[in-house]
C-alpha cells in the first residue's frame, strides 16, 4: 500500500510521522524503520488544500510545494504579518540549537513548546507574552539587539547534535541571553515579561550518546530505500543507524508529496547520501 507523508509532527513531546488524511504513526526510539519511495513527487498543496494542478516537485526541495502553493502558504503565515487582527496570545522565545546558534521567535501560546520541538531547539526559554503585533515587534527588536539570525539552516543544527556541551552549560548560555534580552528594555511596555526558565529537549530528542554523523539523505528517488534503527529525532530530522553501522540523518521534509511504501525486511539504504565533506554517493 502506498502512503503520502506530510513529515514529522510532535504531539505531547512525542515524534510521529503524519500522513495525508491526518493519520499519525508514532515513532519509537530503538525501533526499525524502512520504506521505499514510489513514483513521482508531487506538490503537497497549501493550507490543507491539495495543489490544483498536482505540480511535480524536485526531489531535493525541503518545502515540498510548487512556487504558487508556497506563495499561498507563506501569505497566510504568522511570519508574513498578515494576521493583524489575530486575538490570540503569543509568546516570544529564545531558542538555542548549539554553541553560537541562537534565534528569537514567536509562537501561539496555546501551542506550548511544539514550535520549539519542530525547529529542533535543544534548549529554550520564554521571554514574554502578549498580542501578536507586540510579540512581532519584540522579536524584531531583540533580533537586531542580540545580533541573532531569523533562521538557522538545519544542516548546521545537525552538525553539532552529536557533540553538544553538557546541560548546565546549555542552561547558562540561555540564561545569559535572557538577561541580555531583558536589558534591551522598551519591549516590556507592550508584552508581559516572563522570568528565565530553561527547558532542555536533549532527553526528548534522545541526543545524549548520539554517535558522530556519517551522512545525510540527499533526496529520495523512485525505488530508493531508507532503512535503519531510529536513534533520535529532532525537529524534522530522523537519526538512523543503518545495516552497515552508519549514522544517517533523514530530513523528513524530503518526504512531503512523495509516495512511500514499506520496504522488505532486510532492505538496505539505496538513496543518494551526502557526507560531511560535501561528497555525494549513491548506495
């Protein structure tokens, strides 16, 4: 049977693969995972609606959408500043992904830490809460004041997960940044400031003891197999130990719009892999 995946979702702090139609398959650490790509990759649509033309999408696209659907999806996102009358409460956060990798962002309060899990934040702390536009202004002010980027590439996040500093050091880094953010001032006039409280996701992601990363999946190809034992999951990434003892990372955003089916027992990895030196090989 062929399924179409919509990538990883985090519910209650537990990773799962989401399928078209809404079904979610929980992902258990230590369990074997194996699937084979089927047919051509098609646009996954926008805002819960199918792509009207079923446009083909490149195998290496992490967006999984055609240009028009990507535009529509972006236009209705919080990041586009189009939801000016949104009455819900938002929170501003500081997210830490590794040494030197920090960002400031916002998320709806009702979502809890789901957005941080989706981004693969190893540690984070809330900064404040309040209306959307006040949260957005605060995000911009702090981003410039702290000199942090609005996005951190997943390739950089993956590269440091196997050699993270200990939890106390991570907590100190977040607390120090929280203090610097509070010192910026002004933004607290429109948001309710929140005291520093560091939340660490290393245990949720199962990052402790993760072996050095050998390679990442470059793309899925028709008939190509991805298989291995699930070591860890962080954001959209699954970390697998394959039959040859290699630690491989799969960005599940490569799955969106792609038909997949169960791989036969004992099937070996047979998709293009990218190694740390940038060299690519097909297995």
